C-alpha cells in the first residue's frame, strides 16, 4: 500500500496540534496548575506582601501605618523544536490496523498525517509532563521545572527531607509535609499535595490494612488492598499524582500559585508534516514542531517541597 502525504500543517491549524501536545501532559490535562497561554515573550507575575496594616482608629489620616511591598516573578517560556525523520513503512501497520477497527482508541486518525502527528504529540506531552516538575534548562529539550526552581531559590524556606518512601513511612512523610504548610495557606480551597508515583503507590497500599496506621486489619472502608486509585485525600487535602517528579517528591501548593506558560497562538508555534517522496524518492516523513513552554511560581514560601535525601 502506498501512502502519500500532501498536506503541510502550519499556521492557525497547527496551534491545535501544539495544544494537543502540550496540554495533554497529565498535569495540564487535569487542570492541576494554572495555565497562562499566549505568552509572547515573558509574563510578569506580581507578588504583593504587607506588614500589619490594621491599627487603632483615630480622627486623622495616619500615613505610613503599613508597608506594601511589591516584587515580581518572571515567567519566560523557552523555545523548543521537534525535527524528526520517520519512515512511513514503520508506522503503516499500526495505522492500517487502527483504520480497520483493531484499535482501542476512541478517535481514529482519518489519514496517515494525523496518525503521525498524534504519535509525535504523545511524545511531546510526555516530555512536557516531566519538564514541568523536574526538568532542567541545562539539558537540551528541557526547561527548569518546579523542583529545579525551588532547589535554586535562595528565598525558599519550607523544605522537608526524608528517607526513601515506603508503605511503612509514607503516612509520616505526608504528615511532615502537611505540618510545614504555612497557616495562611492551610485550608485554601485550591491547595493540593502533588505527589510522585512512588508516593501514590505507597499511600494507596498503606490504606489497605495496617493497624499501626489506624486503618485496621481490613483497611480503609474495609476494602483491604482493593483501594481505588484516584480521589485520594490526606488530612482533608487532595493528593494528586505527578508522573514527572523524582521519586519521593511531595509538593504542597495552591494551584493558583503554580503557573505554566506557553505561546500557543504566537508566531513561534508551528507544525509541519513534509512527505519527502517527491523530493528524494524516499519513504521518509519529516515532522517539524516549534513551540514555547515554561513554569514559574509566585509566592515561594507558600510552597512546601519534600524530597528524598
């Protein structure tokens, strides 16, 4: 079977593929942090703090009874690209099987170009998820993730450390993280415990029945090890999985304090699918993607960051 690609994706339509690639990252897809789209170059996140501004009443206006301090954090998405050569032959079998109905995908690719783009977009989404939490701009294809930013921030003061997470210690380590949450943040309606996969795994298993942890022999709700992943809470705070974080990572933060920036609709975003058959007679398809992405937080000391040492 011969498949020819005659469409080049670019311009406005390409933005949909960039959006699919970036926003399909698990953290973004579930809306666990604040997304700032259309950041052309950089965005300034204003941070305000005041001392005690409430004073005893008097008849006169009393100036300088409080101090408002304005600082800022800069969110500047970095530029990235995907340049790939894919042999059509390598993907034909998968695409043909999908279109003949032997697929579990809900949305079948109507043509080979869509299939190729979906394949590449899934890889971009996976890399984006990892970058959000543990990326390092020193590595090609990565931007500084939240843990990298926190490790480098001299103003950060809410660090928690501990041993490798196990079923036996996970409740204590989650507790240490919650205990470090500032009073002004604790109880916030958009406060989350963002936890790495090993933490989620250990916590779920701990709910299966450990009398020393208060769950009794039959575990939470008497379900033993038949606990359901998802909708986890600890001390009333939602616990959500972050697949891109290093083992042992737990971050307590408000969603409104964590930002992901991208320029989805600006001129730096493009997607092209180029069939090389007419140029050099090969079966190669070239994929070109260009996009921007980055993360930042506003109030560093409203965040608690637990890591394994």
